[in-house]
C-alpha cells in the first residue's frame, strides 16, 4: 500500500507521470515519477521531516533542490551498497530505491538524541576543547571512544563494495562545465564553429535553471528552448554531452577531474557496466558555467523542516510538478526571491506574506504580490518559526516592530547568490569581492578558462546567454576554428535585484551552518574568545567543515564575523576551496586498481604449463613466478624444494627465467657503451661469448648485476634481475641520451619478446642434445662455459647461452615468446628419460645461496661491489658510472659489512634471514651489532642450514665463531663464519 | 600536468617519471667537476683510478651528486617518458605554477 502523492501537481513539470516509480523511505512505501529526485518525490508525498541534525538532533527538512543540500542527507540503498550521507536532492529516483534517515534513534519522529538540544547552552563552539581536558588519562579510554560513537552522520556498511569503477581519459578543444543557459550557449557557439566540445553537467537533465524558471528564451519557454539546444548539440559531430558528470577539480595543464555516475540511477549496475567512471579531461580551453547557489537568511528557527530556499521552491514547482507547501510566506532580501511567490501562487499555493527587510523595492513586484492577496512587510523580518517536526507557523515582525503569527507550512527565503567559483581557485587564484552582487566572484583564472553566467556573478538570463555564447565563440577562435557560431540566444535582462542582508549577532537559535549546527551565537562566541580569522573560526566552530564544505554557510558566517569585527567582508576574506568540489568515492579514484588488480599481473609464456604441473606461484614484482612444484606425498614446501634442488644437482632441472630483464643493445658503440655502464670491460668480449657484469649507480653503490652476451660486433643482449629490469632500462637510456649523446647506440627492452628457460644439472647437455638434435652442437668445445649461440631450430630462432646461476653445467635457452609454451613442453618431453624436473624460484634461491651468488637481498642499495666480493671486477683502466664516488673513504672503509657465508655450529641448527650477528657473550645491542643474515636456506647438498651474511670486516673473520640472534623469532644460533661458496668452490661442475 | 613530448605530443604526467635537476646530470662521473654539464665526464679521467682525486674533490663531487637546489620558480629538470617513447626530456617549468616554458630532448640540450 503506497501513499498518494498528496503534493503532486496535475500538469506542471518535466516528470513523466506515465512512469511511476516505487521507493521506500524509512521502510515506508511511496511512489514518485521518472524524472524525480528522491527529494522531489518525498515532497510530492508530503514528507518534510527527513533527518536529524548533527549536534542537537534537531528535526530537519529539505532546504535546496541541488547538490549543495546541507540537511536532507540519507543512507541510500541497503546492505553492501549502502551509501551514507547521500543528498536526497541529488539522488535520481529509481524503481525500488530504498533510503533511511540518519542520526536518529529510535526513530526520526522520536529521537532520543534530541536531548542534546536541551544541553545546547553547553554544546557551544569549543565544547570539546574545554570539557575533555582532564583527567588526561580519560582521553583515550573514555572521551575519545564516546565522542567517536557520537561523531559523524551516516554509517558505512563496512562490507566490500560489490560494484566496479573505471577510469577514462577524454580530450577536447573546449570543456564546458555546467549545462545551464550560459553553458548551453557556450557549447552551441563552439560546437557550431567546429570545436570538439565536452559539456559536463552534474544533473541527470541538461538545462540547469532553464528547467526551473518560467522565463522565455528566443520566444520559447525556457525548458523547451533548452530541449531544442540539447537536440541541436546532439547533432553536432564534435560535441559530447555528459550528463550525471560532476567536474570536481581543475589541475595543471588544462586537465580536469570529473566523476560520471554511470549507474547510480539504477538499482544495480547493468552487467559489465561500472557504477562510476573517473574522467581525466584534457581541454585546450574551458568555460566555467556552473551557476550560483542561493544564500540562506539567518533568523531564529531558520532550520525547521518547511523552511526552504526560494529558488529551490521554484525548482520543485516548475521542474518537478510538486507544490512544496500550500500556505506560504516568502522572506526575501532580493527581487529575485519574489518570483517564488508568483510561481507558487500560479500553481495554487496561498501566499500569506512577503517579508522583505529592504525598505523599498520595485513597485511592480509589490503590485503583483498584492493582487495575490499577500501581506507585504517592507522592512520586516521573521522573529521565529513554529511546529515540532515541521513548520506550522511563523512569527513575523513588521518594520515598526509589531509581531504577528501567521499559519504557514512553507517559508521560502532568498538572501542573494554565491557564484560557484571553486574551480577557478584550485590552481591558487583567490576570489574577488563584488559589491554589486554582495558575493565573492572569480578573481584570477586558471590558464585557458573563462567564466560565464551566474558563476561569474551575472545574474540576469539575457546577459548569461550572451556571455556563454561569447565565451564559446572565443574559445573556438582561440583553437583556430573559424566556423559560424550563430547568434546569441535572447532573453530578458531582468536583474536579480540583490542587496546584502547579513546575519547579525543576537538572534537565538539562528543557524548559520545547518549541517554542523553552527549558530549565530557560536560565531559570536568565537569572536569573544579571540578565534577571529576565518581559518580559526572554521576550526573553532566547525563552520563549513561538513560534507557540504560550507557551500551555503561560509559567506554568512564570515559576514557575521566581519560585522562583529567592524571590518568589510573582503578584508576578513574567505577560506580556500580545494578539490574535490563534490564528494568523490574512493572507489572511483581507485578504479580497477583494487585487490589483485592493484597492479598489472604479468604472466610468462610458460605460465599455463607451470600451472598444469601443479606450480605454486609467487609474486615477483608484477610477475607471477612458479615458487615450487609440489609432488604428491611431499610433507611441506621444504620437502618439495629439497627434491627440486637435488634434481638439479644430481640430474637436470628446468626453470622459467623469462622474467629476467633483457635489453637489446645495438650500434657501433655498443661495446664502448657497456664499458661505461659496467664496472668491468665488455668491448673486448668476443662475439659468441657472455660475461658477468656489475653496474653501479652514480653514487658508487651497486645498481644491478647480470650477464651480457655479444651476438655480433655491434649487438649485445644485456640481462638484468627481475626486480630491476625497468630501473636498469631507465638507467641505460639515461646514460645513452643524457650522459653520452654522442654514442652511436640504440636500446630496446625485449624482456617480453623472449621466453627463456634455464636447463641446469649434470645431464643438461644430454637433454639439449636430445631436444635439438642436429640443429646445434652443444659440445663443450662448440659451446664452452659462457658461450652464446644463435641458430634456427625447426624454423624458430633460438638463443642458447651457457650460463649458470646454480653452479651446475647449465644453459639458458630462449625462443620468441610465442613459442615459450612449446619450448617448456618440449624440454620436459625430451628430458623425461633423464628424470628432468621443473623447479621454481625457491629452489633457484637455494641453488644460488649454495654457490654464494648475490641477489636482491644482498644488492640492497647500500652495498658496494667490494662489499659483495666483486671488487676485483672494477676496472682501473677505464671510466664507468659510479667509479669516482665508489672511491670515497666511506665506501672503501675496511670496517664495512662484507659478504660471508655462515654455518651453524650444530648441524641441526636453523638460520633465518634478518638475524643479527654478535660476538659470543655480547649483549644484543646496536653497539655490539656486527652485521646481519641476508639470505638463509636449508642446503640439501650439505644437509644443513646455511646462510649468506653481511659482516663487519667479514672476509677477515673466516673461521670465527659468532651468534646469529633473531629477536623477532627468539632464536640465538652459534655459527661459524665461512667463505660464501658452499658447493663446488673450484667451479669444476660449471666447466663439465 | 601535461608535458609536450617532442615525439608523442601532449601527454599526461602519469606517463613520465622525474629524475631531477638537469644541470646535475653526470656530476658524479669521473672527471666531472661539481656543476659540470651533461656529458662532461665522457672523455676525461681515463687513467684515474677510484679515489684518485684529492678528498676535497670527492667531497665536492658527492655534494654535486646528493645536494640539489629547490628553487621556487624557474627550474630545468630531467623527465623520462617511461610509458611512451622512452625519451629523456629537459623540461623548463615554474615549480610554483607548473607552467612549462620549454620541453626539449635532453640529448639535444646536452650537446
């Protein structure tokens, strides 16, 4: 059973009465129409009480008809999709919508928290600072938890967001922000002239105030003109219309951030569609046509449900066909506000009174209002409002001071307009004060931006259209487009008739900031207690700190402070507005970069094969690498890794090493270039040979290590560690382009172009013979240790290197990535009779620790080549990057930590990475610290745990007994210092 | 911020990575005196071993590598078009407003 739409008009408005939509508010079922917002649908059903205020839990109703709404904040949707603090005035109604009021218990009509209202004299500005000071121990245990419970309006669901978000880029000649009269005129002029135009509008309907006012443009009703303008824009090939898209920030270089609510008007996003899309729009020019926000008036009881902005009341009656009240008082300090009386009366409301604090105004307005039967109170004011949960009457005071109570259910107010200028200030410009409209207007502008219409402080329709047209035409011309922009649309130049009407101290329960319950008295208190600059006022009273960021309240609060200080408003100033101008969901900013999609996942060509073989994968940078291949019956990963290591040491194993960086270096100066980037020499390397090399950073520390193979006199292929592939590429391009631009050398990253497998173990050569047959001679004579060959095998180009990370007879075989999967399968098939086993990164690590090869744990950015036992590689005959600074005293200090091996004295002892090294009997203090374990592993070859470590004067301590102390794991293991090569120190196996 | 890459056109900041003051490039190379321009180290010092220079030089060179001016205003910095053509660019901009005055290939600026 749904309520009837008691306040819906039969005819007016742009809602589709043939498309009813059911929705629920606080569990009760209602009906609205397609084209409604949640707020207009609630008003259509006579619902005025929609929330409770933040501090005093005062009943609150709908104040505005747009995204500036301070009061009508609801929790939208249920379950994981619940979104707190949704502005009912900006929520597009959909069938099945469910919303709940916030900050009330047990119910909206009876809220226990309203007792705070009785405590209002205590809960003034600065209450927390003054009250929760002592005893100090109470802060964390008592005060903070209690305050945190009370703080905030809505509650998030706490569940993972089920929807998806995405990011997108757009480019245009002209970005028009706002599709009201000025924005539509600008888009038309530029679009007709041939510009690529993007028109962004936060609302779901294009037209802005044209949809809400009963003006005429080019002789047509404003809304009809807007519809025609939109239809024409849709036919222009360069124009993109983006409704439901809020531009929230202006950034450097003509870049704007915008959030498009792709699916928020649906119960659930359509399959495959995101909920919201974050746009980065790069625009050569921009026109800000974001309009203006009507300013509330500050008087006693101005927060009662049924008190509404005058322009909002016209939106409800003219755009949504809803009569927000039947007996109406109009409180206006502007001529513009009188229009609400006429529009509401036209649709059947009874206008009880028009109260205008200004002593005089246009007689024509007064004559028209008098014909409606309204009382006119020139120089009057509102002394109070009545009604427990909604307005039932107002007490008005005439100019002479005589008060009278009028029975009304709606009081509309108009205090002037604040231009929406936030986007003009994001790059540092400050707004300027306009005496003419008694508001801040844009001061400086970001490069390429112009402002048109109400956003510029131009409040007449005719002028706004002309400004928009001119701005669009000029933007097109600035982009070099000379097409015909057409005529500017024409409309009346009726002025808004503004005069300042600022709040004054003394009024009781007169709210400046509705959302944070900041009253006139709070601002006065801040003044008394010395918090007088606008920045201090903001922090002391929380004025403008709510989700609406002071869109309605700031200027009134600052003007009140200016009055108390006896200084002009522009001198008191305004707080800085920063992006985003509208709340943007973190999900929209994150886009796809969430969970395992936080970074790209790179898979090698052999990934599917590894998965088939039961690999457990591990992240290595962006790559997924097989960590180990568990076999049935293996107790744990250590058993698996031990088996894989034994397979390599005793038979043959294959390992996908495609993730290692591969950089192609070509050109006549390729060898000389590598001489300068490696500590050791490469120009003398014969073709068909590879060499291990170390690169330093400019500051002398080790950057990376790897091999480079010479495939031709002017062609090398450099390998890097997996982790440093991008860094080394960046470094080498820097060297080639910035340091030595005269070098004739070209670089290309070919990491992903080649799939590469290590084939390691005493039977490695037999496996390759079986695999390659006559295609290649892999004998020791033809391909000795550190040899490199290119050849074709079954029509596929192959690179074969005799390299060994494991210390065994080993090769690395590379094919174009498209053949990587086939290569892996062929290796397993060809090696089956030899007992070939795939091994993962863990076994690879154990093999290299057994051989004392350094890796990322040792090349940590704090180690020199000397520290790692690689100092002998450093050429003294040539320049190389890092040489000069590697010679600094601190980098050649014999006291430095240097690479050694460690063995537990007890063969059953277990070592762990990160353990610190101490002398026997020394206390575990920083002063006694001698170094630390970088890599530890169980060595299947030795049948015990071993480790690599960086130890003070390490090589001099070979044979010493120390302790490896791991305070995290609570272990203290006696160890012997030994050389870092544990297996085959003579390298016999390598050369087999 | 957008940078007009000489090869790729106007591109979003996120395609680039920043290195630092273009004037400090190569300051740590052998033979490069503190403040020496890019490429200055390429020819010199072929016979000098590590640590061959006096300590005072090493100290000044270390300063040139580690210490940078942080001007509020005009600054010529090195940018790498990492997610684009992999060009190193010398970008002259105002650090206060991010207004860009000039973009050139570092290769050409270095000559």
